[in-house]
C-alpha cells in the first residue's frame, strides 16, 4: 500500500530564523518524523507549498486539488496549516476514489513539546484504514471537514455543535 | 467514544536508574504523550503490570485477558513490550465485541529519539477506526497478530512471509 | 556562593503562539534548565523584562544596570537577546565589585535543538570562576564585551578583528 | 586555545539496545552536543574507552593518565562515568602544567531530560578559565577531587563534610 504525502507549509514546519527574529516555514519535517519512528510503509513526499494557511489563495487550493486528482495513488496525507485546513479539505471534497487525510500541528515539529509527531502518526495510520473521502486528523481524532471546526481559543479541533 | 488504556511495561516505559547503572520500568508515559499532543478523546489509563514482555507469565496474560473482557468498554489500547506482543495479542483473540490494539516501542518514550509517540498515536487512532478484533500497531502499520512477526535483527514488525 | 539571575527576554525564551501565528517571549526557561540539570548552586531568578533585545531602550538598560548595582549579591547571570547583548554588557561596565556574565541563545530553549542549555551552563559556570567585570558567554567561549561582536551572518559571537 | 577531549564511557553515552533489552555504551555524544550548541572552540575528541566507571581497572586509569601526560595540549576535558570519577581524577593529580576537567552525566545524553549537555558545557567553559590542576564539573559546580564525593542517594556531587 503506497501513501503519497504532500506538504503545504503551516506551523508544523516552522523554524526560528534568528537573523530576522522571526519564525519562517522551513524544510518539511515529515520525513524525519517517519524515519525517526522507523515507519516501514511505502511512501513518497512532495513539497507543494510553504505557506501559512491564512495566506493560501484559491490558486493554491486548486494546485493542491489538482496534485491529488492527477495522481494515480489512492491514499494521501497532506500536512497543512491548521487555520484553514477545513477550507482546503472541503475544496477536495469532489475528488472520488481517494482517501485524503489532512493534518498539521499547533506547535512546530522542531519544538521539544509538539503535537506534530502524534498528528502525523494519526494521519498516516488513518489513511490506511478509512474508506474514500476527505478527513482531518487532529487532537487524536478523525473529523469529517463538514462537521468540524477549529476552536482557536481552546487550541483544538472539535465537532460542530449540533444544529437544529 | 471512550478508550480504555492498559499499560503492562516494556521498553516504552523504561527509565535509566543511575544508582544501579541499569534500566528499570518507570511510570507509564502514555498520559504525558496524550496530554502533550492535546488529545481530546475520552480515555482512562490503568497500569496492570510493569514487566519486560520476556518476563510475562501465563498468569500475567490471563490477568490482561480478564481486565479486557471484564471491562464494559469496547475499545482498548494496550502498551506492551515488543518481544512477546504478538503472543499476548493471540491470547486475547477469543474476546468478542471489542477492538483491541497493542503497541509499544523499540526506544523508551523518555529518549529524545523515540518511536513511542508515533506508535501510541497510531494505536489510539486505529482503535477508533477498526472493527472488532485484536491488532498490533507498530512501524506505522496495523497488523493482525496471526500474520505478523517481530524481526529482531531489523528492529521492526512485518508480515509473516507467505506460506504455501 | 549565591548567584543572582536576571532574565530580560530574547530568543532564548521565545514561544510559538499559534493563535497569532507568531513568536512571543514566554516565561523564562532558565529555572527549568537549572532544575533539569540538577544544579545545586544557591541561585535566585528575577524576571526584569520580556523584550527582544532590538527593542530595549536606554531606560531598559538603566533598569538592568540599577538592578545589578543595587543588589548586594556579587555574581550575576543575565539572559538577554543576542542582538544587543554587547551593548547592554558595555552599559554595565562601570559597576565595580561584581562578576556579571550575559548569555542568550540563537534558538529558543523550547526547541529540541537549541544552544540555550549549553549557554546557560557556560554562564553559570563562568560566573563562579571569573574575577570582577562584565563578560559574555556564547558559543562555548567567554568574551570581554569591548573585544567581541555578533557575526549575524555566521550566527555566532567572535573576537573583534585586531585593529592597528 | 585548543581543548583536547577524551571520552571513556559512562552513563553519558549510554544507548538502549532493544535486541538485548539493555543499555550499552554507544558512540560518544560530546561532538553532537558541541556542534548542536555551535561551539566555536578549537577542540579534538578522542575515544579512549567505553566502560562503566565501576568497571575501570588500574590499567585503564594508567591509560587515561598517559594519554593526558603524553599530549602536548594544555587543556583537557574527560567524559567519564560518575561512580569512580573522583578516583580517576585523583589518579591524574600528579600531572603538572595541565588543566584537566572531568565530567559525566546521571542521565544519558540521548534522553530528552538529561544533565549531559549542561555538564559538558560547564566542563568546556571551566577548562578555559581554571589554572592548572584536576577538577570535576558536576551539578553546575566545580569541585577539587580531594574535597568532593558522589552522594549516590541524592544523585549529585557535593563537598566532603568538614573534618576535624
């Protein structure tokens, strides 16, 4: 079973760039994480973008969409900033015949205390077990994008409240 | 959805005890891992044993078996030494109506470079998606115990070779 | 021998604040570092400021100066941003009878790969061995502020080149 | 100023060897630590031994002694197990014209929470500032071997109590 991994930026890959006293998006960390855990899956990583998800444009989302739909692979993990992860997930909703799991992190993978490793593992595991569709793996849970939201104040993803 | 977590020892929880120049099995690390990743699942952790899996006896396996079967919960993650994880998994094979995922680590969770976080995340995610049965989550993959083995030399779990 | 530690901010204490997609200066990390290394010295930590050193004003430097000179303690470690550490060190040059060592970090202490622990240890050790004066502990070396500079491109402190 | 570093084993360099369910002494970590902190000193590392310090023999101590005395370098850091660090330090007491600082760690450098980085930094800094003699750098302090002991129960080095 092969998994295609696309990285698009986000907090998960941020580094601290001392010369400019700021955080920037660095090289994707997912390969280090998978190797560090001795993951024996057949996977391939491709860096599509390096953006904060608040800066993603419609053109960027089309690019992500086309990268997935044009690929003959069936299972995809996409690392993405958490701010607009749901939006991108929804933009992939019309792709059939594929299992797509988006994940990211609230704390950069390069931090000592980070959710990055956990979330990557969650997404990589989920993508092997789920049936076709688009999902979000955050906070140890799997969400359908249409039924989830990012609760910024509480720093987590959760189910949309039930609506009448 | 509630998950019951049982810890039984193994490398995943080993600590270095300087006074005796040796490793010992310390307090289970899984709660730190789940909190560190801001996991929002409803879970409960219970420490059943603190043993190297090579030291587990039949009585120990019966104890693990009974803890699972007597529990009204449906979904279980069991952290366990990797050496006899498959054996314990097989001993749980007669329990119906439950989803049971065993995991562990080749490097202690307290190490800077460890597979512990990844494996815990993998197991916690898989137990929410799998149907009833017993499984092993290691190296980023989900195995059926009857079709897996631990390849000690290569430091990983893998499928049993096809037999004629 | 008692050591007084003043924290003033800088990269060493930066955290990633996801809600604002930016870094901020968080709680000083030096106590965690000293406890984590089981440092048995008699020390006291006081947080004077939480600023990037590029944002320090003359009033801030006077504040640091007065905190040191008014304190009956003889030995001081000051954690500080690296950009203007030399400037602050020079502003302390008129204080007699005290050993003052400034240090900081190029990568936040909360990162997995950081120079923070090393630099704190270097400063805390140096302040016990040096005679009165003001010094900078960075990159494993001890510098006199008047004979050092921060080489931003190379990300390190070094001796000023010899001048005729 | 050049520093010669000799590694002799000890807890500081222990690794977990899963195949044998035990800790072994692995490749010396000091170079990783010095590089990770961007230490700009001129140093050279030589691995003399890989032993628990409880297993060091007189022949081993002679070997360490001769490596130091035969070397034209003036400043030495020796990483060593903590159990008999004082004993080895005392065996080097007759070497004149050199500054020798021994250090080690209670928790392996490969652990997430370790005193290794702190202690290495302390020793590397102290060796540049001290005058000739043999010293121990542990717990943030510099000890003369004849006036120190390892308090095993409290997991730290301390001054010998004053004797009448």
